[in-house]
């Protein structure tokens, strides 16, 4: 899109790269693979997503929203997006929804020298290795699915702020009617 230039483009691309990394971590926990990304990886990704999402919020809300009838209508903005972009956003939201829907039974399962267990208040429930891996994978799907959703939302906010900035720049560059001369 022609509205994504400079830092807006870099921010938009960074959000989608983080989305891809989050979706890969989410997909690795799917039943055939049952791989759980290391804690440092998904925790680091969550931190990066939080920083970029907050900067997208700041960038978007510091822009002057165009208003129709006193209220900004984001549904109208989404409706006017190019078809390819709407398709990618739809696919991304479906992937996030699918990942979060499969996260049933998420519990903070733990492991130590004595085995696998769930710690709730003062009670400790023993788990088998299969139960531990299933609970841990579901927990990681939540911990990666929510930031993936934030990446999609953040990229939309960056796109919105870029479009607003592009519209403001075009409005400033347009010549005024009447040649800019003042008539008495």
C-alpha cells in the first residue's frame, strides 16, 4: 500500500514478523508435534509484542482521526481496505482463534525432581508425563495466541495511523481554491 512508508512500513512489517513467530510457537504445540517452545523464546516474543503494540497504540491515538457525524467508524475503514489485505487479516484472525480454541485444559503444570504436578494453593496433584505435556502445551497456546492477536490488532492500528498521516499530508499538499490570494 502506498500509505505505508518509512517508519510506518517498518513497524507494520515488524508486527507481522512477530505474528509469524508467535503462530509458529503456537503451531508447534499442536497434537502431532507436541513441541513446546522454550520459555525464554515465547516470553521474549511476548515482551517484543507488548512494546510494539503499545507503540502502535501511541502512534494511532496521536493521529487525528477523521470523523463522520462526530464519530470515527473503523468498520467503514475495514470495509474500504484492499481485498487481499482483508483476506490476510481474516486468515490471521482464524489462525489465532483456532489456536486459542484448542487451548482447553490449560493449567500451570510444573516439573521437578520428584515428577510432574499441579500446584494449587496448598495441594499438589501428581500428573503423568502425557498430562503434563498436554497441560503445558495448552498453556503455551494461550501465552502465544493472545500476543498473536495483539500483533494483528497492532498491525491494523499502524496501518490506520499511516493512512491518517498520508491523508493529512495529501490535504496539506493540495492547493487551496482561489489560488491562495486573499480578496477584499
